[in-house]
C-alpha cells in the first residue's frame, strides 16, 4: 500500500502534466482534472504501486484509461431536451403542452416533484415516498393538491 506522503509526492511531481495530457486527450480541462482526481482517489482507496515498474507511466496510462471510460459513459448518455421528456402524441397540441408546462412551474416544488414522479415517472406513492424521504400519505396528498391546482390553472387558461 502506498503511503499518503508517497502519493502526495507523485501528485505534486506529475499532477500538472497529467492534467495537461488529459486536456489534450479530452479537450476539456475540467474533465481532465476529474480524471486525474479519480486516478489518485482510486490509488488512495485501493492502490498499490509496488508491482508497477514505472509509476509515472502507470499514472499517465491510468488517466488515459479513465478518460476513455468516461468518454464511453458520456457517449451512452442521451441528452434530453426539456421538450423531449414531455408528450409525443400523434397529434401534438403544442398550446396545451405549453399551458401544462407553465402550470407545472406554478406548482410548489413539493407538489410538482410528486406529480411528475407519479405521472411521467410512473412511480407509486410508496416509491415516491422513498425517493423524496416522505410518507406515502404525504406523497398522495401532495399529488392530490397538485392535481387540483393544475386543474384550476388549466381550466382558467381554457376559459380565457
């Protein structure tokens, strides 16, 4: 196991160069810094460089591998736009959709979270209670009040 002082020495000796290398590889300094940090964190938690012939080369290879893994994870992620998570009915009613989005923004955060989790997340009130760390009864009442408020807001918009 590496001692903290040995890892600190390696970080001070090679940290800047590792970030520079990572930046040339990832084209983003923040991503490179995160990769270097992950490599050293892993070494602190479980690493043992005693089996490594060249610690400097090992660190550079580790940063490269971390960046490749991160890149693979990012490429698997699909970025959702605000509109993509909403409705996709055959005959899309954009005006009603905008009214609903506006009405949801008017709800309190507590009610909005429960409504979105229940309707679009398709979670039960027990599951919502677990996610939000509230009781299932509280989740149900927030949903009920949220739906009532949405109904009022949506009906008021239609009446105009």
